[in-house]
């Protein structure tokens, strides 16, 4: 078994986040290919909600493009998610617009998080309407740019993956497919709270998910995190997959393939009626609570089977089929 652990200094993250300036999105015209900041006219805790948007070099006003929304984890930022996830290069190569929303309750542009129902932090306890915020982000982008409404996709990591599950369940008519990393769709904030889980979607939503077996923040088997002293409990990955398998009317038993010298097990549940509403789970042995992409995997030793592994590429291939 390969145990992967990549650490970085919080001070480095703080300095980078505070000092990384992003150009505001021009109010008119077709902007040159770059990443821009857009603020919306709504405030939480005195700060305007915002998102980053990457305009690919192939964008033309007379041709619609897919939209991929990539959501950061708790106490992170859109900028950090942009840097670590690897979707910028894909957006330019595959011709789609990439959007990175910022969570609520940030301090100096940091520590932002989401209300995913059962998690996390003040955003959840204050019942911030983050599903409504994502509605506004999509509408704001579509008002300015030519978006293919049939090809809106959502990706989320950790708390952002939990919000992705919630949005897909509550707005299944909006998203064509979703992807999650290190996330689950239900649980409870403490032993004194009731169990919360996403509602049943009105239609099937194709899903590809990634989860590390050594994830201690969002344990693969569910329950409480051994890293935290609180009594928060989460659903297992098996429970989360079962929810979508049943919702998408897939076969009960997956086809399992062992990849990357056995480090990854890929389970595929196919739709019974062959409507392509499949559910795919990548279980990664030795992987912790990190995005499984080149930002981290390029740092592995040269003979490691996951050297250069890129979840973003796999996610986009999945989206391209839906």
C-alpha cells in the first residue's frame, strides 16, 4: 500500500491568498483569455459574495460553451481551488468556461465555507442559502456569456462536494452531471442534532466520485472524524453511492476494475434503462483528504503508480459523455 502525505505551510497559503490579486471582470466586451473576479450584489457578514471565472482562449460570443463550476472545500478559497484542481489548462484545451465560487464568512479572503445541510461551520448553523447563491452565479454567467444550458456541470471538493450533492439534488434539472472528491451527502452536526441528508432529485444525475481510503477528515466508512473533537457524524461513501445508484436507477452490483497497480478500485454502476445515468466511484488506497490531481501527484516519487494522476482529466472525460 502506498501512503501519500503532502504538507504545506499555512503561512504560505495565507500570504499567497491575501496577496494574489485577480482582475475584476470587465463590464463590457469580450475579455481576453484569463481568470477574472466578479462580485455579486449580495452580502454575508458585510462582504459581497463573489466568484472567479476563467474565460478560455477559444471563447467567441456567437458560439455556446459548456460551463463547469468548481467548488472549494471548507476554509479554503476559489483561488486555491483554481490552483490545485487543474481545470484551467483543461478549459483552454477543451473549450469550456470554468467558474470558481467563493464561500461565505471569509476573513481576509480566507476561511470560506458552505452550507451543505449537515456541514459546515457558521454557514450551516446560520442556514446560508448557498444553493440560491449558486443559482445566482449560474444566472450571472449566463447573462454575460453564451452558455450551453444543457451542459452545465458541477465539481466539488470536501465541503464543496457536499454542496455539489445538495445542489444536484435540489436543482437536478440544471446540472447535466456532477463530480465530487472527499465528500458525503448526509450526516448530523452533533449527536444532539437530527440526521440530515439531501432530498431525492426529480431526475437522474450522472455522478463520478473520488475518495481516499485514508481520508480522516471525511472517513470512508463514515461516522466521526478521528481528527476532530466534536461529535459531527457523516454518512459513509457506501451510503452516498447507494443514494445515487437508486436515484439513477442503476444496477445494484457495480463492475469493479483495479487500476494503477491496484491502488485504485473503480466501481461502475450502469443505468438499467441504458440512459447513461451511470455512477462511478474511484476508491484510492493510501490517499488522504486532498484533491487527487497533478498539484499533489506530480510531487510523488517517479516510480509511484499515481505519479501525475489527474482527476480533472477523468472528470472532464466523464462530463463529455453526458
